[in-house]
């Protein structure tokens, strides 16, 4: 029996296998509204055979967008448009659906990646003033404005409101984005957070915004709604956020009712030195999994079925997440099941397409 294709609980739900589609920004929204691109893109991924598809980061406010083409959940119409897509997907796919909610902080107000991805100054037509824990710029981006205590309380409320809209749209899973150098991560790292109040300085203070935001969201949404957190387990910079701190953070989130931890890394500093290679982030996930009872999702250059199987079989993680790999091959789970001798359940319209060699692939 393949471990990758074994069922597993996530919160109050049961997932058919251990394959997750990670959130990947599409930079294709207008005024934060999902459109036909998102409908086609996410329907395709939901028919891939993955058990959970997490929609891309949806900004909790206009200034929290990475670019002016980011998805949003700061007003009700955005939830309405997402609900249409979610409802249509449910007509054809049994995959569970999640969405990541985020604030980009000092990494906001940028051009879309295929046009350079550079920071856009607030004086430019498509730019705005960014905010951060401290007035410290990321790389050569414009300097952000340090958040006031009042601003911080407003942002917490924006996360709550976005989470409630996500529920209204029909998502079973909500993921707080505290990774890749975005706002919640900026508060965690001493490289970007040099505040002197209760939201900066020592470890407990740097955790405070994420802990308070998670707790508020967990209390606001229904008990059955899965709430998880994506973190960068290390900044890959001396003196930055560390794996040991990530382990401690995970233990605290577990106590607060966090349903899973999604382990990525980096993104906060241009000085990062990342040893990129197959499975390069899996040891981070494994170290966290060894100290927690909540499910751990591993991600990062997991491309081969045997590689994914080994991660689950050796208990390095509970789930693996695919990103670029599943964009390149949207039927990756089908092909993995074929290689590993597993059975997968496609939409009935596709039942006749399995090659004769894999006649027992579908059920």
C-alpha cells in the first residue's frame, strides 16, 4: 500500500491522500476579484487528484497586496466571486478547498513577476505606501512606514474579516500566510522587526501579532473550519528567524488549536543563502514534526513520486505540497499513483482515459 495515497485526517475532515496543491499567486485579478482565469486554473487543479487545493494568497486589504493584480478578500463582492468558483468545482471534484489569507507588508506594491517584480514607489500610478513592523526596506524596494499600535489592531481585524468571507465563499480550509517575508513573517524576524513596544524585541513580543491573529481567526470561524499556518522555518540568514524558533512557535500554535503547519523557508532577506536542491526544505518539516502532534506539510522541489512516497513513508511529514511541479504537470497525482501502484478516483468523465498498462489505476 502506498503511504502517499493513504487517507489522513486534517482537522475534522478526512483527505483521500497526502497530496496538497500549495498556494501560488496568479497575479491575474482586477480590484481583487477572481475571474475566468481563476475559475479555469483552480478547476484544473481540483481535478488533478490532489486531496486539498489551497487557493493563492488573498490580500486582507488593498495595501496588503503584493501587486495590484492580487486576489483579495477585503470586501464582500470578492467572496461572492470566489463562491461561484468554489461551487462549480464542487460539482465535479471531491477535493477539499482552502485559501491563504495574507498581508504583504513591506513586500507589497510590486510589479507582476513577468514584468520584473520590482517594487513600485507610491508616486507611481500603480503604487502605494507600504507598511511594516519597522521602517526597514526589503532589498531595493521603497522604505515602508512603521505600523502604529492602532494600525496593528486594524490589521488583525482585517484578517478576521477575510477569514469570515472565506467561510462564506465555501472554503473548508483557511491558511494564515506567515512565510516568505510577508507581514506576519516580518513581525517574527528580528531582521525586519526592530520595534521597542510589545510587538517587537524579544521572542514573545515578535510572536505576538501572529499568535493574536491566529487566536482571533480560530475563535471567529466555525469549529469545523480548518485553520493552519504557513511559515518560513528559517530566514537562511545569521541572526534571522531560526528553526528553533519555528519549533517553539509550532508548539504554541498547537496549544491554541492550530490544525496544521505548512513548512516553507526564506523570502525575508536578500542576504539569504539557500541550499536549493531536491527535498531541501524537508529536514525543516521533519524537525518540526518530531516535536508536534499536528499535521505537517512539507514543500520545496518535491518532484518525483518515489521522493514524495519516501517523505510520507519515513514520517518526515504528514503531507507533501506541490507548486511549480503541478503547474507543469497538472496530472502529477495520476502519474504518481500509476508509478506507486495506487488507485485514484478521477471525475467519472475521465475514467476511460487510463492507459491499458494501468487498467487498475482508476476506480
